[in-house]
């Protein structure tokens, strides 16, 4: 019975994930070329576009903008086309909200125009305007050394949360001019914009941590083997990783390109002073058991991979001997209780302080996955929750079947 339930639940989650990952943006990878490009100039690596003569399908643009074709000095995921934003360069696209409450998570690629620009001199500002509330989310993203094996990085960004159909929501990307030591400007190259909708958090079988397996996060770029960087954002409680705060910068990795302890996704604490945090209001006179797995991502990360766990004022540390091949993995369990009313409101934090480098000089670190939290009365509620979830899956399947027939 448990296997049947788990199989149906997995199918349902996959369906929801695929539905929310459907293309929302038009021409997100710029493979539909700008209009009126002749066969003579179409082979130029950086083709300057004119606003009226060369509109980009799906996008509006202004300022200095180039259409980019990859070459030996510039690599991109899948070696597709991209856009370089020059002086006052910006691109914009609008999309519609939906009737169901969702978190809108943007994944995109930021690249350097050459090796000399792979540092914080290359930056882009990403913002979104919700016209109904006149609310703007804005953030600057930049390249930094030792974070990628290529001349590009993919980022995840929580744009906002909306629960009803609205007027068009405006996504805006513009260049941030910063001069380098060589007295020239490194203009940003952008590509692979994927907008994903993630629904409300879900809790399963008594586990009090939603998204403890990190399956609900940003979309992974199809041809990217570098993972998605998620950075701390002090301006918003929400992050691209549902139910988790980001400390420093962590890497969202997938099972296609990395070794994952369980499921399709995990978090790599690849930089120093990085971590994740979940906030809780605990009950008094109950014992809580926290389970989690530490692993090796199979990205040539060799050495002592140290992870700290903090719950309230209690701190534990764990060391995994990484061999770089993904074969190292360890499962851990910690029990604790809350003694006073003042300590009920506390956090569970996983973090690291040190840095580890792979053999090619790229930062790497321990992988976190499969986190669960159960209280002393979780077992008594497990069966009833399982039946509720069983009926929920059955009803959802019937609704899905009726939608297909209609």
C-alpha cells in the first residue's frame, strides 16, 4: 500500500512540476533571431541591433544592444545565441499572472564577453514591476571568480508571489556599467531566461519541513552543467528555494549533472560562509528528531567537507571525507526539545565557514539533501495524513482526467 501511495504521489508531483515549468516567456533563449538580419552580417559575433529595424521577437529593447553568436572566446550553455547589453542597454518582456497563488522564480544566465571580464566588472540589474500594487523587485547580479568552469553563471531569483490574474507584469533587464582595471567596460551577456511557477508548500507524512528534499526550486537550464547560484537577499523573506532562507551563496544542483543523495535536486554549500535556514515555532514538552544527508556532488571536490548544524543555541558539526567521485554519503539524526517559552521561536540552520576547491580551481563543498523533522506525536498523525494525501491524489487524478476529456 505504501509503495502504491508513494508512486501515485510521485507521479502527481512530477505532473505539477512539469505544468509549472511550462514556457511563460516568449523566445527566452533568443534562438528566434531579430528581424531584418541579412545573411552577410548574421555571422558577426556581436551584431549591433537597431530598435526600429531589428526587433527581437518576444522582447522590447532600448539603448545599445547586440545579438551574440558564441565563438571560441565566449561560451554559453548549449552554445546558443544571446544578448549583450551595452551603454543604457535594456530588454523587457511582459507576462500574465494566473488565478492560482504561485511563487514566480526566474532562472537566467549571465556571461562575460571575454576572459578578462569574468569578475565583478560584469553585472546586470534584473527587476520586475507588478502594476496592480506598483511593487518593484530589483537586484544586481555579477560574475565572480572561482564559481564556474565556464565564462558564464546561472542565477535563480524570486520575482514575486501572485495569486490572481493581473495586468501584464513587466520583467526588465538592464546593463550595469563598471570599468575594469584595463580601462574598458565589460558589458554583460544574458541568455536562457526561464520563468517557473511554484505552488503553495506541501507537507507529507508528518514531516514538518516542507521542501526538505529541495525539489521545489528554480528551473534548471537544459544544457547547463554548472548548477544554479542562489544568493542571500536581505530585501525579501522569499527565496528561489521554497521554505528556506539563503545565507551567503549556495548552488542548486540537479541529478542529471551531479551526484544527488536522493531525488532530483540538492543544495551544495560550495562557497565559504554559506548556508540555508528554516524558521519554526516549536511546541514545548515534545521531542523533535531532525534527519538529513550529507553527500559528495561528484565534481572533483576532495577533502574534509565540514557542515555545521545549529538549532537555537545548540551546535553540531559533521565531516564528510569527499573523494570527488560522488561515492561518499552519510545520514545523520539529531534529537532535541524546547525547554522554555522564549525559545519556541527558533531556526534550523545548516552552514559552513571554510572553502574547498576542486582540482581545476572552482569552489565546491558538501551537498545537503533529504532533510526531515518529526515531533514525538508525528507517528500518531502519520496514518491519518497518509489517508488524506491518498484521497487528495485520487481526487486530483480524477480532476485531471476530466480536464483532459473536456
